[in-house]
C-alpha cells in the first residue's frame, strides 16, 4: 500500500488538501474527524497515538448533553425556547 504521506510527528505539515501546510497538531484541534478520515481511508500513515486522540476528540465533540441542545423557531414542541429557561416559575 502506498500512502500519500507518512507522518512521524504531530508538528509535521500536511502536503496536500484543504489543510495544506498546516500541522497535524493544528488539524487535530481544528477538525479531528479529518484525521480519522485520513487514517480510515489509508491516505496518510499516521502515528497510532495521533489517531487515538483524534477519535476521542471526535467522540467528545459529538457527545453533547440534552441541556446543550437548542431548538429552532419552527420546532412544534419548544418553539425555539429552551424548555428550562423559565426555571421555577412554572411557565
């Protein structure tokens, strides 16, 4: 298998694509899903620790609690309001 790039350090710069010239450390912080994709598609040979960290960060960013979900104005149940915004006043 021939990889497009072999990465040895987090500070190596990517040599192609939308993050051209950016370090893998930057990409990890900015878009961990991109690193996971590069690895899953065997486009870039990455250090295992970098991939593991990207997978964890990707999971952490997609795991939000229900208190962090905001409803749109066209939501028939909440009408765009956070149901907890009125607190104890019973509205």
